[in-house]
């Protein structure tokens, strides 16, 4: 975390402000305040950002953009609402097309009001955000040992949390393929609830938080496995292999297991290979993605 303290990367989004607060954000980059001397870098890519700075109120046009930016940022992340419009909707909050402040769409960690907000307040908000970011890192690290993960059958109330985890996990894969059309990223809450009614869902929990999941459904002697999810913070610790093994054990009458993976998802291909899965065919999904179909027979 000491490295992040010295070099936090921020991304700024103007929701629908009058540009007064945006000018003050730019002022922070000028020689008078020079936030870059603290290592604070303003990036244009949410996948590289630690802190999301938002100015302006939320309306029907920008709420989906704000949500997309937030979902693309890696965990842990911090959101700072800058200016009175971002914190509460400001003088525009009663407008027919204004939903309110940023917290009507995504969680907000730091509120820094002002009209327009002063550069000193912006810097102070970022400093507070760094403290919260450090706490989030510690929180995730405290959950970190793979042997602390408890794998059990998921319940209906777990579905929204599993869907949120699914979006986080598959966003990184979408970057690999430069394609966000994968079904896992576009699945809705209604669709995953329908899957839950016909499939067996397993969840991996550490200290009450779902950090992993997998699902499967049996058709005759075969079981189809899908959505092998592990939070990026806990990957590379043997969790995915444990999930696959536990799911196989949950179908004692099955003689065959199968799944499909994108052809560039080398880590997943390696994991399935280690537990005995072999390729038996490929299928074309679109011009960027080919599915590699894997199978394993129970001994």
C-alpha cells in the first residue's frame, strides 16, 4: 500500500456540471497546486484508476456511464463526489431529469461539497480517499488465505452478490479480447435468477463475503460447468481448482463433466487441465472469440 500512497491514479468524470468544479479540478494540476508532485496521476482509463472523481449531478443520460466506469475499475477502489451537485444534486436536484447525487447510482466513499469546490478541498478529498483505499486493501488482505474459504451451496439471496462478482471477474477478460459482448457481462438479474432455479450454485465465502462461485447443471450422465468466478484479489491461490472439485463432488451420479472457455483465457485453461479436463472441440462465438470445449470423464 505504500506504493499506492505515493502514486494514486485518479480518473475524473464530468457528470453534468456547470464546469465550475471541473475548472477547479484542472487547477489542481497547475503549478500553483501541482498535485502531481504527490504522485497523483490523472488517467483516462478506468481499468488503471484507484480513485474515481465525479463532478456534477446524475441524470438519465449519464447514470449508465457512471456505472460502467465504476464497474471497470479494479478492486479496491474509492469514489469521491466533488461539489454540491455530485454530493446531493445541488440546485438541479428538483429537475425532472436529475436523479440526484452520485450515490443514487454507485457507492460514494468521500463527499467534498462546494459551489464551486476549491482546489484545496479537492486535494483534501483525495487524501481522505487514500486513507479509505488503504483500509480497503487491509480489509481484503485480512480475508486472504485460501484455506479460510468456505465453499457451500448458494442460496437465492446470494444471487445479486454473485452477479456483481461475475461482472468484476469477466470485465478483465473482456479487456483481453477487446470485446464486451460476452454473455457473462450482459446477464441480467432476472436471467441469473432463472439460472439459479435450474442449476446448482456453489459459493466461496470468506468472513461473510462471497469471493468465489461456480455453477453447474446435470443433463443425463453429463454435467455442464459454467461461470467459474474468483475475485481478482484471490486468484492464483488454488481457489478455482477447489471450486471445480467441489462441484464435481456435488453430482455423484454424473459420469462426464464439460465446460467451455475463451481461447485466450490461458489461466482457466491451465486450471481445468490440472484437474483432468481435455479439449474435444472448438466453437466460434464471434470474430474475436472462439470457445474451447473441455471434457472430463469420472474414473
